[in-house]
C-alpha cells in the first residue's frame, strides 16, 4: 500500500509542476518534428550550401553556411572549443545574414527567422524576423549558455541552423 501511495503522490506532484510547459524549440520546431524530418532538414541545408554562400554575422563573428551540427554538442563541449565561443555580448548585439550565389551575385528576397534563447528556459528569448540583409538588434542581460536557432528561406528552400555559444 505504501508503494502505491508513493506512485500516486509522484503522479500528483508531477501533474502540478511545470514539466513540459517550456517546450524545446530547436530549429524553430518541436523536437518530434525535427526528429521525424531530420534527413529532410539535412538535404535542404546541403542544397542551400551547394548553391549559395551564406554568412551569419553575430557582432564580429562570421559563421559560414547553414548547419545543425551544434545540436549534437553539450554545453560542456561548447565551453572547451575555440570556435563559435562567446559570440554574444552582455548588452547590445547585432545579427545580419548575407547571401550570395556561388559566383558572387547578391541574393535578394530571402527571409531569416531566429531565436536567441537561454539553454534553461524561454524567459529571455530574443526573436528576430529579418528580410534580406537587414540588421537585427537585440540586448542580452544574462551571461551564460545560449542557443541561437533559426531558419532561412531562399526561394523555395528552407534551411535550418543551430549555434550553441555563450555570452560574457
């Protein structure tokens, strides 16, 4: 009876907590959709990278191409690596995307959706929707680990990206 009482109590406490209320939005989708469509996402990214030179510019850091490789890394790995580290500032930040064809012609009519989010919750999310090479500006007040995730749509192809970094 004591065991059954603990099971009932555990279920009751879990239902009353906020578990599941702060859903992960990696790649601006649910993890279920990302898992189901991961191969499609990779094919779209490959197609974009083969046809365009895409540069994501965060403050003074340039990241070439769309990729989701950071989705596989823990924050501990991010702390120990040299690239993509501390690309966000406490205070003001700028984000810009530049797209060119492989022969250097400027591409127009592309859209970028981005969310800069703490790894622990969505209380401090910064959401940017940019057209073409417009500059997005946002402020960060908290140091620590951050995820930058988003999508870029060029013509009829949508690529996804994930960047894990920190702010100091």
